[in-house]
C-alpha cells in the first residue's frame, strides 16, 4: 500500500456561502472566524464562533492496469463529518480527535471523482478549550492492492533488550493469497540491515519474532529508532509498509515505580493541549516537532496529552526527540462538562476512539501509558467505576503492553460521591446569579444542587481561584479517599490531579498503589518534586501546562489594577495563560522554576515582573502566580522592580550595574526562587550562584539601546511543501536585546514560494487576528509562521512598523521529490 499526502487542490467555503476559495490542507476554519463577546463558545473556546463548512476536491483516478482500490485516510476532522464521493456517502465521523478512513472503492481509471467533506461544528461550546474546526489534520490517499496488509495491522512488541533484543511481530493481512504467501520483515539501523525474517500466513495472521544482537534501546535520554519494512509476498511483492520504532521495555509496580529498559525513571511532565498557538488547531509535523524539541530542551521528559489523543505528528516528534507520552482518551464520559460535548454519544463512540488511539500508539516507543479519562467525576459512582473497568479491560485486550491510569480530581469526585452534583447548569460561568463559592472544603463539596453550579472541572477551577488552595486542601479529607479508591483499584496507576498532599499517607494505606501526579499547579512543583523523590511508588508529575493554549480564556492570565480578575475572563481574552512556554515558544518563569527544581540550571535564571505594570496590583490565579519575564529593558518606565532569581544553588547574589543588592539563600531552602526588590535603573543586572561559597555560574540581563525593527528566522531554509519557518519580528537594539517596554504595530508581507500561515504574539488579551498580516508586538515581540510550497526558489519577508522602521529577510525554499517526501512522512 502506498500513501501520499492528499492536501493540495481543495476548495473551501462556509456552508452559507455560494462561492469557494482554494485551500491547502490541513486547515483550521475556526481560526479565521471573527471573535466576539457573543460567540457561543464563550471563554471555553476563546470567544470564537462555531460554523459549518464544505471542502471539495476533484480527483482524477490514475491510469493503471493493476487491481487496486483507493481510500482516503483523515487523521482528524473537528466537527460532525460526512464524506461523499459523487454525492454518495462513504464515511462519517463525529469524534474530532479520531482518525478514520473513507473508502473510494475501485473507480474506473481516468474517471474524475468529486470528493466533498462537510463539517458541522455549530453546536458550541462542545469543549472546555479551543478546538478548531474543519480538516485540521493531514489527509492521505492510499492505494490499496486486492491483497494487502491491513491498515494498522502491524504490531511490534519489544519483549527483551538484554542480552539480545527480542521483538514479537504480529501482522494482519487480507485478500486472496496462495498457500506459499509470506510476510517479509526487515529491521534496519540507519542503512545497516540488522535482522530479516519471513513469516508464514495462517488465515489472516502472520506472527513471528525478531532477534537483534547488541540492541540499541530507545529511551528519553537516547531516542534511538530502527526502521522496519514489511512486505506481503506472493510470488511478487503485493504490498509494503514502512515505519520507525524503538526497542524499549516498561514495567510499573509499587516497589520499583516506573522502569524503562530496567532503569528507574521519574516523569518530569508537561500537559499539552492540541492547538499550535497562532496556527490554531492546524497540525503539521514541523509545528509539532518544534514544540516537542523546545519542551525536551527545557528539561521535560514526558508529555500528557490534554485531554485527547495526540496527533500522529506529535507522536512522531516524541519518538524522535525522546519524550515519554501518556496518551489520554477523553475529557468527557457520560456527564456533560459543556452543553454540547460528547457525553450523549460516549457509550456509542468510546470503543472506536480507544481503538484508534491504540492504533496510533502501539508501535511507538514514546507511548508508555494510557489515560482513560480526565477529571471524570462520575468515577465516584458505581456506574463510573464499572465504566472504568470496561475501558481498562478493553485497552488491556487491545494493547496489553501499556498500563492505564485515570486522572482524578478529588474535589469533583467528593461532590459526585455525595449524590448532590446533578449538573443542572449547562456549564459554569462567573456570571450574575451564580451562587458564591463557600469557604471550606467540606462546604464546597456540599455546594451542589438546584440553582448551584454543576460539579464540572470548570467549577472546581472557579472555586480554586476564589479560595486559593481549595482543591489541594479538599484532597486531604477522608472523603477524598472514599471518592477515589474504587476507581483507582480498576487501573494500573492512580492519577492524582492537584492532590500531592495525599501521596505519603495513601502509599501507607495502599502499599500496592502506584501514584502519578497527572496535573499540578506550576508553583507547587518544589513541594511536589520533594515527594516524588521521597515517596516510593510515586513515578512523576505533570505540570499544567507545559505550553500555553487557546481558550479556557484567563485561567492563568494575570491581570493588573482595574482589569478583570478571576479565571473566566471576559472578551477579548484569548489565551489560557498557564504555560511554562507561551504560544510562541518563549519561556516564562514556570519553565525556570521547573529547571531549578530538577537541578537543570547551569546558572541562575533572572525574571522581572513587567515594569509596564509597576505600582499596580497583580491579580494572580493558582495556575499563574507570576508574569515575570527575562528582561531588564524597560525604557520609559519607572518604579519598584520585583526580581525573581531561579536557582538550584545554595545562595545567589544580585548585582545592578556592579553594585550588590544582597546575597540570599537559594535552592530548596528558598523554594528555588530568591526575590529582590529595587528601584528600576537601566543598565546591567547580574545574578551569581554559589555553592559552598564557590561561584557556580552567573547570568546577565541588559537594558536595550535605541530599538529598531529586527527580523530573525529560527531556520535558514524551508524544505518541503509543508515545512514551516518561524520568523521572529522584534523591537531590538544593535546587539539584539529586545525592548520589552515598548510595543508597535507591525505589518508583514511575503513574496515567493511560501505563504503566511499565521502572524501574532503571546498577548493573552487581544482583538487582533492571527490570519491578518498586521499585528501588535507583545513585550517587543511577534512571531510569523511561513509555510512552504512545492515550488523552489527564494522567499522574501518584508516587515514595516509604525514607529521602528522596516526591514527584510530572504530565505531559500527547497523542494523534496515525492519519493523522499513519502519516506520522510511516517504513515504506517
């Protein structure tokens, strides 16, 4: 079977329009819609409207004498989807994160087919975050021989890596074959053939074993991949698949915790939503790889998909850069969290969704754990526990090589367990008439019933925002144990959301329990990691979040002065705000805190609360306690500077223009952040770390000189039609120091074989669009993302600003031959 990208030559229109425009897939229709305070997604979806859309493509069937069929393979379409060919329905899907095929049959060679995909994402909100709309993940055209290896019919399982590597191979085939037909399997390490085996076919199955001498195991520290070629042979090669995999084993138990290849591993985790910031939900390998690479370089070694299965491209990236993955099935079971989510059809769809998640995961060394659901409060009920058992057993039958977990919010389960969370309100909003949150964990657990907010994750977030530590405090109650113990007994790993205070006590009470912090506040990491290292059977922690995301607007956005506080912030708030990295990939204070806690800072990291808000009260949230950034460039601003130095040293000293501002304790004794205050004075700010009175490293921030518009690219070329170039637009001085105290309105244009895929900033509150060529910088920065085409040449990026001049940048664009492109894109 050959598979080629089927992304060119499409047209697109809203269902209410009469004319179409050309579009290249994948494509997020929602990101181009006009946001408004009245949009039905509300703060959940970042105030974007839903919509209904039509994608159309005319395709001419190739001339061929071979007996083949054709099908399309959609990696993901968000919205209720129907695929037709010449008006005949061939597929439908109502799960936005599930990949699905659409059979085209065996049309006459040379004939022209009209393929139409209708997508309805009109019933909103149907999620607690920005979803996107339309065909937002890639589409493939597959040529299917009469006899072939079944889609997702290859299953590789590493049984041992010492002394030899042993890999079990199970394959499924279909079609008429002779008794002499075999499956030929080759394992290669780069260009070196390592092992070859020919497997007999019994019925529709072929099973066997690969033995690899001196295997090179895969791990997050050494993500070594082998290449696998599988051929169906019956006198000649009838079908062929190629994929990459790694050799690794995993074991999880309460005594040894998590072991990868026999070695103990603690998960330094980041929760990650599926959107790509200014690209919206658009999923391309270059974008997913960039996120994975940046998170890995920052010290994270694990990803939790939140709260849906990761894209194939992100899984590819995790395999390549070395990130362990907890792949999560869903955010919703049979109780609604938003009015139009998938709760009503959960019983009809969860098996298909789980089966698709396993198909995408099971040959990937990065995927080590399946989560069966996030903050499913009904797991405190008999029906919920029974459902957990069914999902766990289904996953174990489908893929017995990976353990399961469920991410439990103790406060929500306490509410549901008391039988007083009937979910009358469709979804919680901080609005007039809402009952105020109560003042104790016990009272919060009782605060459900008629005319009271439903026990959704959103109300838990709202209660936490009002009462600070409510979820963590509630988790300490005996009722929290009662509301979670039954469901934890049905999975392999107990997932604790915001409940690290229970680790030690629960390990004593349940000595066979394996515990994982599936979601936590970034600021709690010092206390959490101490427990992760100390309490046996606790295997790691996942920070909410590693990367900022669209929607859930305001949950981690710090406002100032008279600006609205709380977590459900009004329009035009766009971003969630809690990311260790913002949506452009720029690190913030939570990233430095994590690196300090994990002992990964070679020198102190300095962050400064924005002088643009000096003297104003900061309205923090539990998900974001500081908005400090790495800058001492605040031209035109005055006032008291609040400085945070993140360090794993014993002490740090802060120098301003050579003058010491003091030497203070650092590291664990200071919660890994040392604070200083001083009137802002331009110049040079230096932090020096000491251990045992010896200097270990220093870092410096400098004020900027006169700033001009500057453009710099993260890459020196664009390669391939779907490659991306990330181009920073900055207000910077001659030395490249960005002036964060000044912003400007900037316009960008692109000439040559590339197109502007997105342009924007990390501003959490904005009315500007990411599909416009004009945007305002945020703390002196904006980011343009350019998408290549299939035409070689050179592209020129021209940028002009209102007050800081203009400039240009030229990048070469290279193309790849179709054969190379097919080999580069993993498509098992």
